[in-house]
C-alpha cells in the first residue's frame, strides 16, 4: 500500500471534515484513539514525556532496528564482513510490499544490504540479510528475540526480520526507545546507515520515509514503519547543542502527522519545555499480556477518511495555514547500490500438486 500524502491538499481536507461531521458523535464527541508517545533524553536516559509507552503495538518496519543490531553484533564478532554477499533467495522474493525491484539471484554486499534495509526499508532484502547472517530466517529471528531478552525488552517479541504483520510481532514505545539507544550507543560508527535519506538500487531511487532527515536539523536516524495494523511509526534520534534526544511515536495516521509530531516533541525537548523527573526509561512498565491495538479499521477501510479528519483536527501542524516544525532544508545523502547475478543460485521450482 502506498503512503497517502493527499491530506495536505485543501480540497481533500475539506472533504475529510465533511465526512467527519456527517458521522456525528462517533468522531466529534468521542476522544481520539490514544497512541503511544515517548520522549527520552538519550544521554541521561530520563523520560521527558510519555503516553502509553508500555502499551503493546505492532512495530512494522521499526522491527528493522533489531535486525540491524543483530547484524552489527555479527560484524563485531567476525561472523560476517561488510563485503559478505547477500543474495535474494526465493524466500526473500516472496515478501510483501516490494519496492526494490530485485529478483531471485540478485546479490549485493552486506554493507549495501544494510542501506537497503534501513533507508529503503526493503522487506525482501531484510530477509536475504537475515539468511546471510544466520543459517536461516528462523535462526536469525531467534537471535533477535534473545537480544531483546538481554536488553530487557519485556514487552517485545519478533517473528520476522522486516516487520510485516504477524500477531506474534509486537513491541512497545519503551522497548523501541531502549533498542534505538542501544544501537546508537554500541555502534556509533554505523550511524551512516541511519543518516542516508535515499538509496538507488541499480538506478532506481527509493527515498526514506523519515522526513526529519532532510527537514529537521540534527537528525541522526533512526527508523520509520507502516502497516495497516500499526499506523505510521517512528523511532527518531536527533542531536543539538551537545544533547541527544529520542522520540518514539506509534500509530500516527499520516506521514505528515508522524513527522510533524516527532519534530514538535524534539523541539520541545531541546528547548527544555518538557518536564523532567519521570525517572529512567527502564523504569516504565510494559503492559505484559495485553493485546496490541489494531489500526486497520481506522486506516484501511471506508472509515479512514473520517478518522484522518479527526486526527487532522488534533494535530494540524504542517497543514495549509498552520505552523510547521519541519523548517530546515538539509541536503540529501543518497547511497548507491549496484547488484549482480549470483550464478550459484538455482531456481528450482516447487513441484505442482497432484491433480485431485
């Protein structure tokens, strides 16, 4: 599913509000769905602001932060190198929402695969990368969960390396913040993978969905994500004046809402307008055993227009005539990826079922 950016068109917004008011109290009288938010001082690890930070949520492509961490640790251990070949397998090419355009047997270096996974959020390359690091995808996912346990991510469980929908793939804003800070703290030399705003794969450009990279100065990552069940998620990290701030927003309705709200929270954090004294992020409690919110009805059905209008009313930043927190203009960092054919890969078709 493509991302919807039409909310920024005035005629579209008027139509959405017309739908909102037509539905009456369903949206106008009831509070909007609470979606998790967390702002943390990444140096002191103190919580500056939070809403439902321990609520379970589907991570979508923010899952790839853990995929990256497992790969970084494999690099550190000498299990693989940046030159290790990552080849598209049949399993990899079966993944949904493919933008890479890669086919069975195309290969790239592990370094390029990391850019494809983090910047372009390529679901197929995430699986191929997992298969290059571990014996198979299942073994890699086991390492993801073992790492989550080691980090104390008590509200997290992974079932795949790319974040495609699975009821067993869930996390919390608390856990994502801890994960993001661990990636940045342990592997500062790999920040370049999170700072690229676009990649080209064999000449095809794929832009990052993290608009903060090009419109909020000081941004150094990290990852966005979207599936219908989760809404639009982001784990963002920025540095200004020698301070580092992390923001996690889960369940945003549009890219505009996600990017503007993230930039707003970061601006308030750097300006000292968010309270302190909430304690360390590790002190937040996850709602273990709760069921993640499923956003599909609000975002991917005929109710989506009215719900989007209700969120526009709550978070109008960046809409025509409204203040924006994305005021900077930063040059894009584009990483070029060139692939080749791995001649060792054989396409053995699956046997056809016997006629009944």
